[in-house]
């Protein structure tokens, strides 16, 4: 006599909206993003990552504030692109004409977003986030790679990112969006 084995169907992952996430989960300083409704948690960054983020934030913020161009923010801060897409760029800039969109939440795509690559998130930042930022019209996307010692700046042209600048070791890369703002790899280096 044959016996049948009953298997339990795989549990479906719950898909969330941003409003549900805010209402049902405790406030946290942990890196938490929402990708197509799925909650993605990351470990907290390592000190070297945060040093680069801090240095770039200070340089960019000083430039933006001195020229009254808008405001520079840093993670962890939710950027609500849609109810099912919420990201936390390491550093991001919102231009002065768009600051009215920043209230108790940032519910718009930033003008400029920066991601500092971490070992476990390289593909996500290089490919997935790049595609997402491109789709939502982030005008400039910076990728800082501590392992390769590079800074890549992509500018949105006709809805597609094109490499605008690349800085390695002692080289300087300048923003297209923030005309006159540039950094060298050494200013960010560990």
C-alpha cells in the first residue's frame, strides 16, 4: 500500500505598504527599505562606511547651504517613492524648488542620491537601486565603492543614466547637477 505525504504549502510573504509599515512596526534607526512591498532589512553599516558617508555629507551640505540650493539629508531617513517602494539613500539632496514636498516624510524622489557600497549589498546598489532611481527620475546617482576606491557619478539624460564622471585614487569628480561641486577620492578615503 502506497502512502501519501502531505506537504504544507509554502507560507506567502506578507507584502506591505509604507503606511502599514509605519502604523504596525516600531520606529527604528535600522536600515529598512520596502521593495515591491517586501520589507528588506540590512545590518547597520560598518565604521568605514559611515566615515565616507559623513565626509561626503559634510562637503555636500556645506556647498548646498552656502548657495541656498536646497537641503542635504542622510540615512536613516525614508524616501517614499510609492507605497510599495521606500528607500534610504546614504546621502541625498532635494533642490530648493522641491523642498515643499518634504514634510513629516520625504514623499518624492531626491534630485541626487548617493550610495556607499557595502559587501553584502553591491549588486543591489549597483544594479537594482540604479534602475529604481532611474525609473523614478533621480537626476544624479553617485556610487562610492570603498573596495575599488572609486566614485562614479551618473547623470539622467533622456530618462537613462549615463556615466558623467569617475574618480579614482587622487582624481576629482564633479557633479553635473550641483555645478561647481566636486570631490576627490582622497577627501572621502578612509
